[in-house]
């Protein structure tokens, strides 16, 4: 099974050609479940569902979160800054939570993540994935909280970072998903950014499935790095993240 997350950058810059880039990036991934952030409106959602050829989808218009699925969606839940769906694969139930935390406040991020974790704790499934644009890096309280390295307001979580696991087992580097040096958003659309440091803001996290067995992680990577000759841009200002797992 292949899952992916992609912030598609809600902006008129480079449109409509950039929308073609976005569609091509999604189609080329051929993910079973694709979580998208910054989907502008219902019209954009409808075009993505049609052109990316997904049979099932769930859209939370208030937050711009869209989940595209090749697997039937059995139920969905709208959460603060998140959209959760349940699917089944190989007779295993999965909760997939598409997240887009606010960018402007750590306090808002922490409060939102606590509520997401607490509400999803009530959802029964064999496996749970938390993926999306966290608007914060591995150095943040959000990341440490999810990795069970600190508590927040008396709440605990226990997730594993798929990228970290893959990097260790394959002895490869973990690449940033918000890249201020290589993505043309920074230097073409906006002035060249010489202060902010490239980071991973986009994650795929797996909740500790105990007592169930861990899935087999086959592959992890980023996508959306190709630059169009027509627009001079990558499809988005973020790179997407994907993971292939066997249950």
C-alpha cells in the first residue's frame, strides 16, 4: 500500500499551468491514499478528483483538506486542522489523518495536535497514520510529543516517523520538504530567502500498533521537485512525501 501527503500551495501563481503540474505529480505517484492540503475550494476539489481519477474522496472545505483514495472510505471525521478517514486493506482497518497545522502560533499547533490525538484515540483501528503539513520541524514540541519524547498538557502520544525509520535502515539522508535553496518559490516568486533554513515540515507518522505487528516499510521518498520549463516553478512550494508499506 502506498500513502502520500502533498501541500499543493493555494496560490494563483503559475496558474493554470501549475495546476497541470500538480495533477501530474499526483498521478505519477499512483498512491492508494493521497492526502492534500491547501485545496482552495469545491471546484478545485472536483477537478482534482476527476483528473487524478480517484474513485473515493473526502473533502473538508473549511480547512482545505482533501483525501483521495482508491479504497472505499467507510467513515470520516472532521477535526481541528485535520480530516480523518477509515479504510480497509488486506483485512486490516486503517485510520488515516490528514493534518495541516496553523503556521502562525506554536500554542495553536499544540492545542490542535492534542485535540487530534485525543479524538483519534477513540477511533478503533488496527493501524493509524498521521500525515500532512505540520508547519514545524523535528526540533518542535509537536514532533517530540508525537515521538513520545515529551508530553503536552498531560497528554501523551506514541508515533513513529516513517522517514527516520527508512533513513536508518537504508543509510540514506532525509531531505527537506520546505527547501529555501532549491525550490523556485523562493527567489522567483518571492525574494531569495537567505535567513530561513530548509526543513522537513511534511511528515508521515505511524502510531505504535501494539499488540499488532508493524507493517513492512518498503520505500519512502519525496516528490514534486521537478521544475517546469513553462512556469519556471515546481508544482508547489512544498515537496510531497510518500511511503510504501506492506501489511
